[in-house]
């Protein structure tokens, strides 16, 4: 089944493939993802947006939750500030290629309803503090002091799935524990659990586990060419290392997804230009036969090209 394999392509897990197959048989089906509004939409976001575009092409209706209340509970600012950022994020997601009929929903438009709130309370009664906190491990903003808000957050995310009536939920791997909480609990509330799809996390340009707007280790989808060059040039990229190398990861997700080869321009005295498939690139870089600077130059120029339509869309 080619639709199934396009959906699974590039994901870390589909829970469960059998359930996904059954969903594909439905005439009307909805997939959703939620994002805390963020000052900069970066390549980490783009990985999941690209998956939503795959799902849109596979016939899913797409709902994008602009999770303003979640961002608020995660200490990202006042609701007014967050809502303004949400508007900007909506344009960014469209710029990445989601079609006109994508539905954008502001979390606060339904998350204070009485029936929503009652569901949150019901879940609160059946979820242990330990599990709620664990589910937030890679999501919560600060680890110093833990606010009650931190354990309300995942419960609300579970109830979102119920309210948005989704067949499928997408998220980066850091969302998996919340998604598992949903799959264990929605049936108890009398609802069918959505299929969950998890995408890999992109390392930060500093080599840390996760690209994130709060850590200044991101490349924004609308960064200017000079900024992209500068950020890639400063990126963590140890010679000969292919694991956890953010520059090679960027090439994988954003260059080789669009084209078969990467052009690396080098002065004659350093061996001249190269045009490499992903396989050739990994082999050569892993063997220490390609200098990090040459890799960075090639990836930066190509990424600048790939992001050009996105920058143009956002400039108007
Ligand atoms: N937890 C997400 C934001 C989020 C996602 C979904 I799916 C929701 O229903 C609500 C919020 C994040 O970490 O960005």
C-alpha cells in the first residue's frame, strides 16, 4: 500500500499501523497537530508540517491547533502576546505549503468550555501525578520550580483530541508520553483513541538534543540567506561524525527530500566541486574525506534555495 508507506516514511513510529490502515478506509478522516505559538517557526516545526502535508495529500482533513492556552500554561507569556504570535505562526505554516482548506483552531476558543473542563477534571482524577509529570519531561519550559500548570497541560492535550474529533495525531517524539496517556484514557471516557505518529527530533545547531526557539539553536524558516550561512557555519559538525550531526540531519530532511544530489562547491586546490547522493555524502563524510566547512557551505547554499519560496511567501 503506497499511501500507507508515504505516511510512514520518515517517522519513528506509527501507533498502530493496523489502526492507520483502517483509518485510511474512511471517507472522511481528520489528522491534527498542536503547536505552542512560538516567536520563530524553525526547521524542527517544519519536519512535522511536512508530515501534515503528506497526510493532506493522502486525503486527511488537517486541523492545526494553535495551542495558545498550552503556551500560557508553559509560561510563554500573556494570552494577548501569545495570540499575536499565533497569527504569525499561521502564516508560517501556510508558507510551508499547507493548502488553503487547512483548518487553524485557537486552543482558547474551546478549552474553557464547561464540558471541556469537566473532562479535564475527570482525567485529573484518574491520572497519577507521576505520570502527568513524566509526560512533560521534554516539553516543560523550566525544570527548577514545578507549577501545577505543568500537570494540567498534558490532561488538556488529551481532551483536545476528543474535542477536535481526530482520527490521527502527529507530534515529534517528545509528545509520545502525552499521546500514550491519551490512548490509555480516551477509551475510559468512552472515545476511540486516535492513531499516533511520531517524527524524529531535529538536533539543535549547537548539537543539543532538540532544536528549540527558546535555546537560540534553531534555523528559522524565514531566516535571510546571510543568517542561514552564519548559523550553519557556527553549527556543531565534528569531522567524520555522522550520528547526531545537525548539518547532515538538515541535509537529510530538507535537501535530499527535494532532490537526489547535493552540490558542494570547492576550490580546485581542495579537490573541486562535488555532486553527491545522500549515500555518497554519508560515506565520504564518515570516512573523514570531506571537510566540515565544505559540507557546511554546500548545505547552507542548498538550504537557502529550498527555503526561498517560504521567505518569498512571508515577505508579502
Ligand atoms: N505539546 C505540544 C503542543 C500541543 C500539542 C497538541 I497535539 C495539543 O493538543 C496541545 C498542545 C508542544 O510541545 O508544542
